[in-house]
């Protein structure tokens, strides 16, 4: 029978036929499937697609292989009830998906052990219906997906025969983890060929629900096999009394323990046992039954303890003694030691250190192994030291002794080059940072320096510091002219300080003086001083004679004379043939007042002014002109001595502009646009600017005569 298409059927019974389900083919059987071979036929059922077997009413959705039939293929087998293998199952790369919501069995009526490639457990059943249960041993050669289901093997063993680290996966949500549960001699067995951690998700769903996984890390890549079971009861119930422990232990876990076997291989391995501290208590050690002392739980020595949420763990490294396979969580006995000083000086601190436990609770509220205390009076400090459920209380009295009064008197701010006396308070002994041991010391530091004094009253010692600040003396400067002329003054300015005091009584940084004398100033900064002085010399003014005020016509000049100094300077220089001569010639274009400054050898000067008036006359236009080409009065010009610039325009009697110019040297030739104008009367307008900057405006009539 070849099934290459999707179909649905009720109870399916194959008796010796060849059945083939192709890839990408879905077959649904509602009511169970039996692959049988009583007819002695080939009896081979091959599934390379998807075969789903469901229950129908009271008919369970089992897959039953019987009477030498062969079930094989690389497809997926989905069943919501039991897997019953009484014949031959060849897993190839197939997946068996047990998805039912009631308890499902992996079983056989004749003891046939099934080897799965991939075993997938699913469903929504709770409590006992959460289980998928073995009634005999089973093998997984590929992968086991537990999800949130319980694989209950009872006293049987599930063998994971692949060394793949990730062969087993499960849901890790707290309280919803999937795990393998065993009783009696049942276990989870894994082979290894890596020195990485192998995951054993063991637990129990009877009585109290426990998921307490174990990680086993072999020491090498050599082949090894380990089995693990969680014994979900007090070990005393199994003959391993938890009351029998070696002296290094305080107690062991009464809720559960683990059975761990090393069934093949010779390597040591790390054993890492996880637990829930919120329900199991805190455990920080590991013990093994009967090893090395018989009939007793024996401490396995140094372990690593990690506190975490939700699962803490205890890790034993490189263990290689599996002669007895019972392993249990434990707590070591507490050997308390509380160290620290019995007394401190007032204001000082002391560190109290407690050892021997895992957890600490001090009377101060601190939870660390050590505390630093600074009591102000004699105080008793107590600490509760615990190691899981083991606890011991102890205490220490710390006495507080008085401190000496450490103080230093003396001038603490000095000027560069000065010294100071430092005197300590009364005490029994003294130790200065300079090496001195007297109560007082003279110091002359070059720079600001901190001096430390240790003073003792015979019991306690107290240190104090005094800073001697060395301020530089101000580096003052005094500026200003020291030679002035009679009748003038000078500004003397002191700098380099913060405060100033002159011998005149002034307290400003600058003073104005006009009298010949010696002037001194005290410059102050940061309490230090510097004194500077200077002498002021007053020089007489030169006696000046200059001559004379004059009036000249435009274009003329006049000789000026002077005497009485060493150097001469006439201003302004316009119109002068020399502005540094004693007797320059003046030819101004406009009326000008000259200022003569005469300077003596001492730098003093006197001034005198001389005014030269320039007569300009008036600006005018002739009454008539005759542009007839005879060379006489042919051009009409604007006349005047002091004209600098003009604007000259002419209009005929009808108001037409016949001429204009801005050039004082350009006149009207009686033409307009090249045409000779008729004789007659014309109107002119003049705006003239003179050399002295004044402006004259004129208008009038002019006669053009031909």
C-alpha cells in the first residue's frame, strides 16, 4: 500500500502489508494504529511524512508494533496515547511526538526496548497527566525535547546515547520546568566526549514537586558515562541517616539527595547541584555517603557556592570517587573567629572581622564578614554567623579611650624671610614632622609649608596639622615723571600691592604732586610691605618773545620773529616756509593765527600767538563785455582775489540758461551751444567759496555788446 497523499482514516490495522507514507504527506488515524504481521508478510510500515494517531472515544490513539512487524522511516509520528513496541522500530531520523493531554506510556508487552532518534514531549495535562512514563528502559539517540512535561521512568533508565551537549532541552520557566523523574534504580544516563557541562534535568513530581538539575563536566574529552537520579525524600528513609555526619559538617539536607553514578570511563568530573533556597534552605557544602568513613555523610571538602534566584548551586570540582553514589547538600560546621582591637582611641576606627560562616548579621545591621566601627563610648558589638541553617552568636567589647587635645599656637602667616614660633598644647610627648620632639619649634620656611604634630597623652596619639603660609613681599613699582615744569603737576602711581600709604597721607595707589620734594609710599599685600620713594624736580618756564600781528593783501607775505627757547614749533604749518625756525616767512591764503611753542632744555615750554589777517576784497562780475574777437574784454570772468571754487551761470532775458561753469578760470565767451548770442542784457548768478571757507552769493545783469 502506497500512501502518497494526505488522508484520514479510523482505526488502522496493517497485517503484513507494505505501507509507505511519502514525504510531505499527512495521514491522520482516528482511533489507534497497529502495525502487525500475523500474516507472515513483509509487514513493513515506512513513514517519511506526517503520521498522526488520535484517540476516538474509548479507543486510545496508541501506536502498537507487534508480531515481528517493522515500523520505520524518517518522518514524524504524532500520538496522543501510548507507544507500544512489541516488534521492530527503526528510528532512522524520525521524531516521535507524544502530545496527549493524559498520561502516556512508552511500553512493551514483551520487553522490547525502543531506541528513539528524536523524542518530543508535549501536552497540557497537569499533575499525573503531565507525565510521559517508561515501563521499561528506553534510548534516545538524537534529541530529547522535554518542554514542560515530566518523563517518569520509575525504576527504569532513559539512556541518551549521543554525546551532543544540547541533546536534552526543556522549558526553564520557574516552577514549569520539564524534567526526568525516577524511583528506585531508575536514572537518566548520558554518554560524554567533551569537557563541557552536560545537563541532567532531574526532578520529582510525587509528594513535593522538585526540579533540582545537575551539571556534570568531565575533565577531558575521553568517553565517559554518568547517570543521575533525584531521590525525593529524606535519605534516612533509604538507610542513609542524615543524623550521621562527620565532625566538619553541621547538617545535611532532609528534603532530597542525588544518586550519581560514573558507569564508564575514568575521568574525574565537576559535580554542580542546584537547589531552590526559598524552599530548600541555604546549603553551602556537599557530602557523600560512606566515603571515606562508612555509614556516615562525609564532607567532600572545598566547594564553590553561588547564591542566585531562583536556583543557587554548590559545585565540587574534579571529583573522581563514585564508589558510593549518594550525594547530598550540606552545611559545614561553623568555627567562629572574631578578631579586632579591644580598645580604640576616641574618634578612631577599628575593623572587626568575623570568619567561619557564609552569612553574617551584626548588631549594627551590616551583613558583611567585616565591619569598621567608630564608637564614641565603650560598645559591645555582636554578630550572628550562619552557614545555611547553622548559626552561632558571638560578640566583642570595644573600649574607647580619651584622645589628647592636639592644638598648635603661633603666627601662621608670615612674609618671605620671616620666622615664626609654633607651640603645642600640653602633652606627654611630641613628634613634629621636622623631627623635633620639643613642644615648641622656630620655623623659617621659604614657601608655604604644612607641619604635622603628633601629640601623645601616654595612651592615645592624635595628629594635627598647621599650615604656615609664606606670602611673598610685594614687588612694588613707582612710576611717573620726576621732572616737571613750573605750574604743572605729575601723577605718581604705585603698583604691585593691595594697599598703599604715601608720606603725604594719601592711601590711594596714585597721587598728583606739583611741588619739588621727595615722595615715598609703603606698598602692602597679604600683610607684607615694600617701600619706594622718588624726588620731584620743578623746572622754570622759558621766556618767549614773538612778533608780530600783521595784515597783508592776498598773495603777499610777512616775516615773523621769535626768541627765548631751545626749540621752536609754529602751528599750523600752512602758509609758513618753515615751522621750526625762529623767524619763518608767512604767506597764508586766509587769515591765520599762528601758535608758537618754545621748549627749553629742561623740556618746559611757553606759547604765544600771532595773527596774520589776509584782505580778500570782493567777488564781482563786470557790467559788460564785448566778445567781438578784438582781444579786449572778449570773455566774461568772475573776479576776486580769494576765490577757491565757484558755480557761475548766465540766463537770457527769457530765462534760458546759456552758460554755466564750476571752473573759476573759465569765462563766458558770449556763445551758447556754439552760436553767438545777440547783444543785450543777461542775468548771472554766482556762488563762490573763498579760501577761508566763507561763501558769497551774487546775482546781477551784464550787457553783451557786439
